[in-house]
């Protein structure tokens, strides 16, 4: 009976050591599978004409991690670009930070997944030496200019052509405005009409004509009488 008890006690101790070793190994492997800084990677890319920074997590356990991106200059943080949460997967989970990066710029990416990871991705990310290309703007087609020798088309206007006004002729008598049936004034009376003579002008003209006729008759009889005297 004593021998059997010793064998049983030894077996129990061996089983306990094996169980403890297995537990430690499982714990170590579980910690390794939970999260590791080597499961994170970063890259600078172009999204059209703008730059972006992507971080990919391939942690199959899907442990929540906080990723923070910093712009570096001479080993110091210049600015914080952004901070995002990520849960990895076996296929990889990628998060994107909008950052219009400059060529050959340096960025520090820090990962914190409590209680597994709290460190930077090594080495720091360096952007490409060529910036993202801007979209090509089409060049406008120049408008052709007419040559100097070309005759411009006649410009049509709705303005009617003015009728030439006849020039005043000083030798033409003015139109008669008193009516076609009225007699034209004598030459001697034109001055009176122009100076504003009254309506007695016709009577005076008639008396003058009668006096001329009487004078002519007197001269005619006088000459006839003189001829008769000489014939005797």
C-alpha cells in the first residue's frame, strides 16, 4: 500500500507540472495571438489629387486598438494628424487619415491596445519623393481673330435713309400762299407788299393807269393837231 501511495503522489505531481506548463504555454500563445505591434503597418497613398495615410491591422483576435498619427520634424512631433480606433481581422482592417502630405515627409504612428501594445510602428513612415498629381485641366481653345484684310460684313440697321432736303434757290420765287385765283402783284408794287402796304394799293394802281391813258390821249391829239396846222 505504501508503494502505491508513493506512485500515486508522484503521478499527481507530474500531472500538476504538466498542467502548469501547458497553462503557461497557452497563456503565452494567447498573448501572442491577442495583439502585436508587428500586426500593424502604415502607408502613404494618393486619393485622387490629395494625399492620405492608411494604417492596416491584421490582428485576428480583433482587439481594439487606438492609432495616432503625428507629423515629425527633426525627431519632434510637429502636429497631431488624427486619432482613430481600429479592430483588426485576419484579412486586415484598414483605416485612413486625410493628410495632404509633402514629399519625403516623416510621420510617427503610435498604437495602443491595452494591455498588449503601447508603442510606435518602426520605422517611422516616410512619404514618397513625388507629390500626388493634380487633375489635368483642359486647355481652352483660342478664339480665332479675323484678319485685317477681311472685309467686315455690312451692318444692317433699321434706321431709314434720310431723304435729301432740296437746297434753297434764291432765284426761285416763293410759292403763292394766297390762292391760285388772286392776281400777281405788279413789279412796282412788290416793295409795297413787302413793306406792309394796306388794301388801297389796287385803287392807287387803277388811278395811275387812268392818268397814263389820259396823258397818252392828250399827246396823241396834240400831235394830230400839229400835223393839221403844218398842212395848211
